């Protein structure tokens, strides 16, 4: 209705104007074809004007529609980024109403997103500062209205990473800075002079460096290079100080018998300490030159002590003594000092190896003494007390010795590969064996001593009152039954008619034996039971008697026995061992042992 009224008004206005034009034409006198042409021209002009107006309005409508679409899209994006509900545009009568509504809606959403945008901007500013301090590149984030949630998360993680990187580099900066300061102080370089000589060092050592210094990766590498150079210089100072300190200690030990001492120098190595050490060493070197003879004697004593501590063999000692003969006094003292340093360093670097050797020798010697003690009569009679305790100690030694042997062998083999010249002169014992051969030889000697031990002889009591028969002859003149070969026994006849005693005969027989065959029972009761069982199993005629040793059987004759023979028979015919009998038997067998017994291992360690 409104539109039709507007058109009516336009038409009335156009009609009025057209009538005015026609009135003018009538007054002019335009008629006929000329009037038709004038009318066509007016119509064409009205159509062109209306077409132009229509095109302009259509363009405005299109622009308004496009703005509405952009507002709808923006509002939807903002609503989605603000986690609001999805936006649907309302239905309105005109486009202009819709445009105004959408514009109001967008302004309201932007007001709500102001805090979100402010938080994003703060993170962006913080990232910019961190990147500037750390010399890192900023990340580029593009958004239309407000940043998205993904962009906000990415920026937050970036800022967290930069903060961690900053904290890490600050920690490294403080560590390197403290190392630089300590290095300069150790080298005796004033910080002020060092700062003036290098701009980077000046920035590092500045009081406000923790807040202003650029913590770039390049600067960190430069600081690390400076610290490495300082560490190299400090290591050189430490090495020189240690060399001069060792030289000083050696000179002090040599000059100490002369009452010469040195000033106390601090243990901390520095350039100042190095200068003091050099001065003191030069002073003592001058005194060393004046007292060569006394110092040579002192150095020789120290060399001998070092040799003893490190088990140096006799061959090396003789070669060294021959080497320094006819040498100049200064050269001799220098050679002795070098030898002292060599073996002191060896003792320091191989202390565990030396301690293990000493422990092994001590425990092996204790094991030998323990085995001897376990054979004493007083120990054998107290099997539940002393013997049990000694047996526990023996088992403990048996467990400890192999462990020590393994460590000694491993250390010696490593020493042979790393220092063959030093390992070749390490010798133990009177035979000058290396540690591995010495251990093996010690066990062999112990086993040989065990095999060379003579068995304890037990003779039945009835041997005192029984007459001996000739070998193989019974009372009826018949030959005795031959012994069972499986018994592995040897029958020996004893002639008591001679003036020699039973002990001399036994000693003679035992001396002819190269070795004793068979396993000897340890307890006298077992020996007695075995003798009785063999006596019952064989037909021994009345009057005949066998003296049975472990795995050795001796048959007696029947001569008249002397008093010495009866005494010896009374000694060995006891059925059970007593303190007196055991001691007598031990003393008897001690006489059978030769002089080729291996020395005790404890005598090998000087």
C-alpha cells in the first residue's frame, strides 16, 4: 500500500512535469513530426534516468547484503571462539533492519571478548621480550577479529618454553660466570683488568648482568670457550704445582736428616702458590748440591724401602746397583730420586694389589699354622670345642684365599699389559717368583708337605705278650695264607733278635718307601677296628702276630726280645692315643723328615 502510494505520487509528479513541457511546446508551436521527436526524446531521457537510479539502488542493496553476510560470519566466529551457542540470524522485514541488528550483536560480542584479547596481547608482549633476551624468533599469528583458542594455546606453550629456556640459560650463565671468576682468581688475574680487555667479559662480569646480559646461544658458547681456556690454564698450574710439590717433598725428605726444613705452603694451587713452590724448590736444590754424599745415602735407604714395599725382586736390585756404580754423584742422586718417584707412584696406583698380596700371604701363613695346630694332641682330645672352632677358621680361610687369589691374578695380568717393565721385576719368596707363580708354588708346597707326612702307627696291646713267627711260617710249619691282592698291603718281617729297636726298623722301612699307598684313617679307633677285622679275616696261627700299619702289614718273628724292643712295642701297642703317646709318635716321625722342607710362606714377605 505504501509502495503503490509512492508510485502514484511519482507518476503525478511526472505527469505534472510532462504537462508543463507540453504547454511550453504548444506555446512555441511545436507540431507534427517535430512534436513526436520531442516526445520520444523526453521518454528516452526519463527511461535512462530511471535505469540509472535503479542500478544505483541495486548496488546499494547488494553491498548491504554482503555486509550482512560478513557480520553473520564474524558473529559466528566470535561466538565459536568464545564458546557461545551457535548463532542463527533472525528473520526481518528489510535488509537494513537485519544489518542494524547484526551490527549491534557484533559490538556486544566484541565487548565480551575484550578480556580474551587483552590476555592474548599480554602473552604476545611477553613472548616478544623473551625472544629479544634469548635472541629467538617470534611466532606469527594472524586472526580476523579475535585469536582462536588454538592460537592462544600455541602462544601460551611458546611462552612457557621460552621461560624454561631462559631459566636454563640463566643457570648455565651463573655456573659459567662463577667458574670464570674462580679461574681468574686462581690465575691471579684482576677482574677489572680482564673486564677492560674484553667487551664480552665486561658484560658478563657486570653487576646487572643477570638482568641485562643477552642469553643467546652464541654468547653461551663463547662463555663455555672462555671457561675451557681458563680450565686448561688452571690444569697447567695444577700440574706444575703438583710437580713442584712432589719435588719439594722429595727434597725435604732427603734433607730432613740434615735438619733442613721448608716454609709451609698452602695446599690450594694457584699462580701465587706456584711462585712460592718454585722459589722454595730452587732454594732446596742449592742445598742439595752442597750435601750430595749425605743425600745419596738417604736416597738409597728410601729406595730400599720402596723396593720392599713393592716386592721388587733381587735381580732388579742387583742390576740397579750395578747401573749406578762409577756414576757421578749428581747423576747417582738423580737416578735414585727417579727410582723413588717411580716406585712411590707404583705403590700409590696399585695399593689394592699390594694389600691383596700381603693379605693373601698372611692368611696362607695362618692356614698353615692352623693345620699344624689341629694335629696337636690337646686339640684332638677336645673335638667338640677347640677343634670345631679351628675347623670353622679353616673353612673361612678356604673361602677367602681363592677370592684374594683371583683379585691378585687379575690385577697382575692388568699390570703386565699396562706396565710390563714394572710387573716383570715384582718377585716374591726365596725363589723370586712372580705373584701368580708364587701362589701356585705355595699351594704345591703345602700339598707336598701333606703327602710327606708319615701316618700314626697303632699296634695292638697283645703284641707285648705274643711271640713273633718267621715270615710265612705257622706253628705247624705250614706256610701262611697269601694276603688278598685287593687289600693293597705290604707284609714286612721284623727281626727282633738284632740289637736295633722297633723304631729303627720302622724308620728304615719307611725311608725305603717312595710313597705310602692308600688312604689313612684319621681316628685311632678306625685304625684299631680295621686291624681287628683283618685279623679275623685271616687265619693267623697261635703264636703269630702281625703289626699292621695303615695300608702296611708287618709280620714278626719269634726271637727273644730285648728290653728296648719291648719298650717300643709298649709304645705302639696302645689301643687309644694319649697325650704322651701322640707326642712320642710325633717326635718319632719328626726324625724321619728331611732337611728339604719348604720354608714357611711368612718368611717370603720382608
